[in-house]
C-alpha cells in the first residue's frame, strides 16, 4: 500500500515542519510553573527522551502528571560513576526504581515537572544523554552485551559508536534546553529554517531501531529491528556483517494492515561500509516511509510492500557499494545466562536476574542498594544492560569476585539459583499504571502468572522445561511478545490475546491462537495444550517448535 503523493500528512509531520529544531516551547513551559506540556510539546519532548504520563491508579482523585525519562546508553554499557548518577537521580527525582528497558537503556518513572530539567542535565554531565532515546529518529543502538573480551567484539563495539555518531540528530535545541536552560527562539529564521543534515526538516516518519548481534547468541532479537548488523567472525577476526533490514513488532488490534515482521537479510557488507549503509537505510525510511498514517509508518512496511530486491538495490545505490552474499550465521538462543562466568581474557562477569527489569529494594532483596554499593566500591568494572532487562557486572578480577559475592549476599541478592527457569525466560513491558497506551496489566501481572504456569508445568511433568514467556499491556510489542513461545498481549483490563509458537533462536514469529483470554482462565486454556506437548513432542523438542510443527497447523486447518 504505497501512499499517494497527494495524501494528507499527519499532525506530527506538520509540527515537525513548523519547528524543525524540535525545541517546541519546552523550556518556556518548564519555567512557567505548570505541571504539564501541551499536546504538541508532548510530541517534541519524545525526541528529547521524555514521555508525559500520569499514574492511572490515581485518576479518580484527579490526574497528576509525571514524566518518564529514558537514557540513551549505546550498547547498554555504563561506568560505575554513571550507574551511581542514575541511582541518585531515581532516588531524588523519580520513584526510587531503575527500569531496564528491552533496548539496553534505563527509564526513570514518576518524575514531576520541577525535577525534569535537573535530571536530564545530570545525565548529560555524566557523559550520557536522553537525546533520540525516543521520537522519530534512530533510537538507542543496541549491541550484544556478553563480556567476551575478544578482538572481534572490540571491533564491533567500535562500529556501534560509529553508527551512534553518524545517526544522531544535530539540533541545537537539546543543548539549549537541558544544558543552558534557555528557550530557543523558534521564530528566529536560523531556527525556523533549520534542516538536519541527515534527517531533513521533518525527520523520520516514525521510530527507527538498530542492533548489533554476534552469533550464535541472538540476545538482541536482531530480526525485530529496522536495521540489524549480524557480526561475522572468522579466525577470531570481525570480517563484516550480514545486513538485516525491515523488522518491527508494533501492530494495532483490529487493523490487518499492521503486523509484526521479521527483518530480511539483504547480504553481506565489510566493516568499512557500515556508516554509509546505515545512513542509506535510514534515509530510505525518511524518503519512502508513510507520513500519512503513523500506524503504517515503520520501515518494515516499505520493505514488505516494495520488496526485498527493491530494497537491496536502493541500499546499494545510496551507499555506493555492492552487497555480497550473506555469510553463514546460525543462532541458538536469545536468553541471558545467569550467574558467574569467566571471560576469555581471564576476568569474570556476573549476570543478575532483574524481575521485569525493575531494579528496586524489597523486603526480600535490596537489589538497587546492592548495585549502588558495587558501583561505589569497584570503580574498574562495567555495568552492562541486556535486552532481556537484566544487568551484567563485567571485568571483575579474581580478587574482587569474592568481595562482590559477599556484598550482594549481605543485601539478599543471590548470584546462583537466582530465579526459576520460566521466570528467568520471561519479560514484560511496564504497562499500568504509568503507560498511557496500556490496555491491561503486564509488569505487575506477569511474575504471578508465570508462577501459575510453572506449577501447571510441574503437574504435567514439564518442571524442567524452558519456555520463553512474554507479556505486553497493548499490541505495540515493547517486550517483543511476537517472538515468544507463549505471549500475552493486552486487549482490555484482565483480557489478553494468546500467541504461541515462537522459537528459542529468535528467528520465527509466533501465531495468534486465541483473541480474547481472561487472565484467570490461563491454566484452563494452556493445560490441554501443554499436556499434549508432554506426550507428543519429539526428543528435546521445545514447546514453541512443537506448537509450530503440530498444534498450530491443526488449529489453522480446523478453521479453514
């Protein structure tokens, strides 16, 4: 469905054209003493990494506006000093939790208007940013976090930073608002006529996501991204990347023109071409993406509707290269491996499970305080955020390993046997009460639901089975539910779609099995399916693979 050149563009396109610096009236509004931004400025703040929200649990007593702020953390890598800064900001300005996102970043929740400026300024002072963490631009660039200190991985991380720099928007409004604290004069001809050298005057039609991954681990879910770089390593050296283009999770209930899609592999590129190729693909989205319908505006629809051959040719023409044949790249898992491990350089790394990505202190475990203490005491380690919403402590020496174990244990944080098998393979978006798009619970619902599924599996002799379970409060797919073996997608309070049949390697979409499922009825729905799986599976066959091979084909056949 290629748009007509005469079609009316969306309101977002109009306001971007009118104020191409993205300054809006953000600084003036913050200085005015109000607690909320205008509707237009809410669109501009997204480019600055900020969403205006409210606590939906408190709406009966009147809306109280709060902000969600998302950091831009390339590759999810943070120094101890940066971690301490984020920990401080969560305690001073937020709700005293750090929310790890599925794009290797950290979100702050519950920030009121008066805390917004100081929080964003402090993030910049610690040499990170919020610019382009949201909005119609390239978002946080993801990279495989496993701290295997090899020449190949070091080369990949260098390429990550090259792409981050090349795809960053150049507006001076961000510095003016958040560093200098002044309102940019949007009527000044220099500002009114600003054209970003890469994005143009109206930026992209919609968001753009980029990820780097190193087989055989697909912990980035690389095929769900607009642009994916699949590292090809030969004899220990990074020789280039397979190029994956056109993935995306978002869809809308009841609109068949919207759908999740996996990226296509276009071919192979040498590392020296990476910046030109990244710019080429981004500008294809800029020039051909649908600006008349934001629900149909992602790059995946351009690739789906114009075709892979067209896309390959357009990339080659814009980048001035010829794509080679894709190299062999096999994926085996999307999961994180918990506990202590030894890296190739002799250091140790610890992967810590974070339930639904929410780092906080509870009566059982003071995880937030423990990680702060680690950052204060061990200034030579790295904090690495995973796309599965967990945290890795990397570059730990032999002498420090025991001390970190003791410090974590003192706070009730386990390093071994951290969680159950199903909980460790689960993921949820925040949803209620803060997300304005949520139709149902997700983060507050999923842990208890997974406990129930785990009991059901135990009753059926599947107690040692690994199953990837994900949930979202709406169909937009922030927790990548359409890749899970079992997924719950919110439709209304207490009601979910049930999707089945994703695989362990993150290379297959699942299938909608039931359109409306009441949350209390989950066991009733899953019991006969899991019972059949236990009896009929092939040796070592996973639940998602059995669903795809047998069960879903039967269901589709029965409805035809």
